């Protein structure tokens, strides 16, 4: 009368089919759930290359004192992607007018380099250029004297 124990049934969790099924599902999910590839984010549009921005700040410096220096409002900022359009007075790709803080922003740009012309009715024109690497915000500071 010595009763032999079945080695599999001694592990209580492997005795019935439901336990075996849950164990196999757990192993499959852990195997396929550990992927090396990150999930694809369909809402991210960096591949479209419209991910560059420029912020222009315009200031007026006076000769007498720094207390009188001010940021200029109502300055027209013209943005050119093509150098020939910029050089020969062609149509700009975009334009903005500075706000009360003396700033104008251009967003969702695709070019890697832009030429800038600022015009003020009393102070005249200023010109500058800026590179715009992908995924960046480029700052331009223009100063009238």
C-alpha cells in the first residue's frame, strides 16, 4: 500500500486544464508584449517637416538713457525663404506685425534658412537672416538706434 504521487499533480496549479490555459496565455502575452519597437504615434507630424519656429523681437535704443529704451509695436516683419525674393523686393512667404511686447512669431515653418526684413514707418528698415534647424525655435533680435 504505498501510494505513488504524480509529479505534475504535486504542483497543484497544473492539475486542471483551465490552469494550464491561463499559464499559456500569461506566457504568450508576456512574450509578445515585450516588443523592442516603440508604439507608433499617429498624431506626431514631425515627418512632415513643418516643425520650425522663429520669434522676432524688435527694440528701439535711444541715445540718452536705457530707461527710455522700449520694445516696438506695429513693426511689420517680412519673412523670405528665397534669397532672390528677399534681395529684389519680391513677395514674402509670411508676414507678422509685432505685438505690444515687440514680438512676432512664425510657426510651422519647413525651410532651414530665412531672411527677415523689418519695416517701421518712422525708423526705416532692418534686415537679418536666421537658420532654422528641425524641431527648434530660433530667436532674432532686431534693434533700431
